[in-house]
């Protein structure tokens, strides 16, 4: 046998013997415990052009009994600041914990993270409910446009209809396909403890700030679970969105720069009987209200490059006149978002995930078409109030 063959045979034998021998207890390493995960969602929401919404909003909340609850940062309703916090303590899932917070948050020295009541569902929907299907013999129509500019582009609008015949839908045209939006958040379950919660439904002050030192304590949590949040991950400024219309032109939207914004997106909707009209600021095809939510930074960069999103330097966007023309008195409703940043702070035994955004809803603006009058501010506010209290 060659020397090399002898060496290989001996090596194989040595490896086999070593594998068969019991490992010394001192050499065994215990698996590292999985880290605790803290999720912080930060949101600012504005309703430009509705100066009376402060008092009306407070009255609506009082009459409807609505208070802060976990999940509202994902889909804010009234103007203001929203904060959702969820903790997954992997050593003791669902065990209450305390988070000591900076004075600037204006909610006291600390907040209590508590489990949700059994069977309670958190309001986590990021998109509006689907349009109700028409009755038998009825037709539901959809027209959708995209892109900023004074003129509607070739190939638009795309149209889609559904007619109910003998109880079955008959479709024609091209149905809009929602974008696949990756999620970096969580769907809270019994393993999480949350704030706000039924024992603490404090709303966040308009002057609240997260900047400063945070410390989380609880059974099984590392004593070192302390971290700093800086301005980049605080509540973002409110979106100051406004519109102007000129004769024979559609509305032009303007907004001030939002500190910390990485990109912008706008979506508009109007109803005209059984026809829904949609438009977005996307330049590369249909994009719907599913984009009015948190996005991972990698996705923001990708969609800014493909012009799905407006870049951080954008300050205006014109809506072609034809988009919302002919809607009668049905004023369009616009939603806009300034995407913030995401940050993960990692230490031995714990991770903290923070993300922020600023959104706005514009309920009264001119569509720039004869007969399409904007909804008066007072009437829009009253309509919103009636919707909130179910009258």
C-alpha cells in the first residue's frame, strides 16, 4: 500500500473512533437562548385642509368610545401621533414587562406591556375592505390610472368590470393586481405583550418624543436590555399636503419636505355610482393602497429606482384632469405616505426593531373638472363624524 493510502486510511479510522467516543461534558456547549424581540411602530397622521378636525376628532372619539389600542399605528384614523409596542420574551412568552421611557414621551415614567385579552383581535388591517359585490344583474366598474403629469398616458385608463348574472360573476377587462408588499412587522399572538392595552389606553401627545433612553425589565429578560433612540427614529413631522387647481388643468399636489423621509407615494380614490376610479403617483404601472404602510428599506430603495415611489426630493405631483373628471359631487380622497426608516438594535440576548412613517389624508380638493366640486371642509368633517359614530 502506498504511503498516501496508508495516511488516508489511518485518518479515516481516527475520525471514526473520535466520533464513536462520548464527548466530554466540559466540551459540550449549551445552545444559546433565543433573544427577546421588541417591536416599536411609530406613526404620524395628518388631515390637511380640515382645521376643525382637532375638536371634531376629540368629540368623535368621545362619542364612539374609541381610545388607543394596539395596531392603530399601522392604520391611523384621526390626525395625531400613534405608537405600538410589542415584546416577545422567548424565555417567558406572554409574561408582562415594563418599559421605562424618556420624559419626552409624556406617558409617565414607564409603560406596562401586557397580554391581550383571550380572543381579542388587534386591528391590523393595512388596506381598506374590498368593494361589496353588486346584486344580481348589477355591474361593478373600475377605472385606474397612474403617473404624475398633466396628460393621461397612452393605454390609460385600464378598465375592469364585474357583472353578476344568475348569481355568478362575469368579468371583463384587466383587474388590478396588488403589489406584493413584504412585511417586517408581526401579527401579535399570545406570546406577545403589548402597549397600548386594555389597562392603558393612553393616546400619544402631539408633543411626544421617543428620543432618549429606554429600558425594558421583566421575568427572564436580560438586565442589559437598555437602548437609545435618536431623532431619526422618532415621530416624523406631519405631512403638509395641499392642492391647487388651474383652469383646464387637473389638481397639482404640493408638500413640504418631511424630515427623515426616504420616499413618497400617493393614492387617490373616487366613487361615481357603481364605478370606482383609482389613481396613484406610481410611474411604472398600477400600485394600490397596499403601499400606504410600512416598507422595508430595501424595498423602498428598489421601488424608488423603478419609479414606483417618488424620491425623497419630490415636492409636487400633478393629477391629469381626466382622472377625476365627471365624478359629479363625489370628491376624491387622497392618501399619501412619507416612508421613514427601519432600525434594529442588537445586543446579547435581545433585539429592538423600530420603524416610522408619516401619512396624510386629503378629503377636500378640486379635481379641476367642470361639475366636480370639492367636498366642503365642514361637510367632510361631519361625514367623517357620522361614520365614526355610525349615524
